[in-house]
C-alpha cells in the first residue's frame, strides 16, 4: 500500500508538473492565434475599403479631375448642358457622353455595384436601374447629400442598409459620394456604390456569435453591429476613436452591459476610418475553455488509468511477496518441499521461490554440519573424561603432590605436577571449542615437556611459528593429538633420539603447519587405513544421510581431521605421508583469513 500511495503521489505531481506548463504554453499560443486571426480579418476588410477608395479616386480622376482646365471638363459641361441648355441636340450629346463614360467605368471596374452621376435638378445617370420617384424625392429632401455638400468636393463614405436609388433593392451598400464643382458652382454628384458583403465578406471575419463590427472616424459612426438600445453601445467607439489616433492596430478590453468584451481595432490612414471588432470574452476564448476542459479530462483519465494499472501491477507483484514472507515466517528446517504459489506466473517470483528452497537446504546442511562438529567436539572431551576421575579431585591431588615435592626439595617433580595440571585443565575444561594456533602450540609444547620427563634426552623438539599465524582460529585439541601420534609411534625402530619438529610458515596467501619426526614413519598398511577412514568421513560429511554418530576411533588423527573439515570445510587441507629419507610428516594448510571471521564463513 505504501508503494502504491507513493507511486500515485509521484504520478500526480509528475503529471501536473508536465501538464500545467504545457497547458499554459498551448493556452497562450492558442490565444495569440485567435487574436491574430481576428486581426488578419480586420486587415483584410481595411484593405478592401482602401481598394474601394482607390477605385473611387481613379474614377474621379478619369471623369472629373483629368482636366486641369475646368472649361475643358466635358463631364461638367455635359451636366450644365442638361440643366440649362434648350437645345435638344446638345442635351442628347451630353446624355450620350455621360452614359458612355459610366458604361466604360462599369466595364473596367466590374466589382463596383453602381455608378451614378446626378444633380439637384433631377438629372440622374446610372449603370443600373433606378427609381425616378426616389431621385425626385432626393432632389427635394437631400439628407443623403448633405455630407458631400459639407465636404465641399472631398469624397465622403456612406452606408445604407439598402440601395437608396431603388426601393425594391434591399442590398446593403457602401457609397463614395463627391460634390462635383465647376469653380464655385455646384454641378452635381459622383456616387459609386459597393455591395457591403463584398467589403465585409463573411469569410473575412471569424464566425463568433455575439461579435460586433463597427466602422467609425473622429466625427461619426459609419457602420456598427452594436445594438443601439445598449446604453454603452457608443462606449467602445468613443474609447477607440482616441486610441486609433495614436495607433494603427491594437487590442483592449471594456465592459458592455456588465459583460467583459475584447475589442480588436485596425485604423486605415487611407480612408481615415477605424475598424473595431468587439467580441465577448466568453465567446472569443471559447476554444480555450474547450481545450482546457479536454486537457483536464485527459490528464484526469490518464492519471486514473495509470493509478489503476499500477494498483493491479502492485497487487500482482506484492501478493506473492507477502505470501513468501508469511511462508518464511512459518517455515521449519524440517520442511522438505516448501512451495510458494505463483498464481500470476511471474518469473522473478519463481526464481525467488527456487532460491528460497536452496537457501533452506543450505541452512539445514549448515546446521547439520555445526551439530556434527559440536558433537565431535563433545565426543572428544567425553572420551578424555571417560579415562579420568573427578577433575576437581585430580587437580586438588596434583596440588598436594606439588606442595609435598617442594617441601622435600624435589623441584623437578613439582614442575611436572604443574605442567600436568595445566595440561589437564586445557583438555578438560570446556569453554570455547575454537582457539588460536598460538594456544595450540603452547599446549603442544606443554605436552612435549611432560613427555621429556619420561624420555629425557631421547626426546627433543623444535617449534617455529611466524607471528602472523598466531591469531589464526583453529579447533581446540588439534595439534596435540598429532604430536602425541609422533611420540607414540616415532620411537619404533630407532635407537637414537626422537626429534619432533613443529613448523609454521606462510606462502603467498596460505598458511601451513607441519608436524614431522625422524622416526620410522607410517607403515604403508596403516597409512592406507588412515586415508580410507578420512575418505569415508568426507563422504558422510557431503551426504549427511547417516545421522548416527561417526565412529572415529578415539582422540587420534582421524578425529582431528574430522573436526578440521567440519570447521573449515573446503578451506583446509590435511596431508599425511613419510619423508623420502626417514620419518613421518603431517601437514595442515589453509587460506589466510581476510576481514571476515572464519566462523562467519562457516
């Protein structure tokens, strides 16, 4: 559960650490793209109006301003002729001239909706049908023409939600109108119309519900989608009319009826008008909210799915481990076939199961080795004690003999008693079955000193031991039985002194102790018997099938070999043989200990 909770917390933190910066980056990028798209749309509309303005100027030049001398301006003269001349031929010629010029311009500028030339006296020329009654009405009530008159020859841009010269035509149009003057005389008007849907094409604006387009200049509003009943409808126009004076494009925010709006504007120096696109924020950034919601849902689903998958995996992994732990808690070394159910067929669990069974077998084997080693150790002491009387009584008697010998002046007898007491104390008293080579050498020397009281000058010995070997661990009562074997069998067949040598040495990373004598050596039959017994013991040591006590034949050489093998296992070598010239030799060798204790290795 802790693993699951830790991973879940890490997964949530990691997912948030990745998704939040990514969301913010994508949000800013998307927001910039939305604003850029609207700005591009406004720029396209502004360019359409500028193109319309250029077309109007070109037409004006061709019809009206191409002659520097007003007396040679045939359009003006034709309009005056139609107004004041009684000559029908001149009037027909003037009418034909105006019609021809309008037809030519209409052919050149096919995108233009209507080209009209008219005056206040009822003269009206156009490339499209018109309603004469409307033209007559305009002559009497000319609100449509007040701005061109006030502009005094400058082009004026106007908007109408229908064609003002044809009552049945409901086509919204933008018109450029200019007062035609001949000197100070008002001659007529030149009007060019463009369909509103050509200048403000639907595909040029983003399809955003609630958005409103306004076109205005410093003096009035040409066009606006803002509902006039709103009290704040003129607020963005008033606000951005001042901003547009200092900047050609930009974006700002304002509130309309309590709703936050984002206004993107584009000013045209060519036309003098500013295009303002006001969009409610909740409409403009609706894709962002959708993206945010989808992102949050995706992250939540991903986290939930990942947590669920990890929960299943953690259950799959931890369930057999828990079963293994429970099995280990209840397992006994006597359990021969410990099986852990691997329900999920996980290879690692199966390997762990096998390793556990092998470990159980090794522990069982190690325990049997230790038990056998301790048994042999106790057996050795038991065999010593079998041949002796109560040790406390024996030590007390040896103490009495020592005191009596000293009182009679027999120092030799007293010395022998002390050494015998030390010998027996080391042999009998059971403290630790493991000792050091230094203690074993000292015990062997004590034994040889006791034997010299019997054999005197016929027994000599030599001990050589490097300092590095003294602290090496070794089973108790290892060297003395081998020295005793050399003394007991060495005198056979020799007449001179028996020399026993105990020599320790270190070569490379191995140590060895050799117990040699100059006696008759091992009899071939006895040597073969000893080697056979050692091989038999090693077979029992490897199999552990016979759990009965090994019969080793007393405290001699085989017992020593057995205890060394149980203690050192394969880290010890035990060799017996004869010298080529004369005498027997027993060599014990092993690896120098490292930082680990030998008992820990066992």
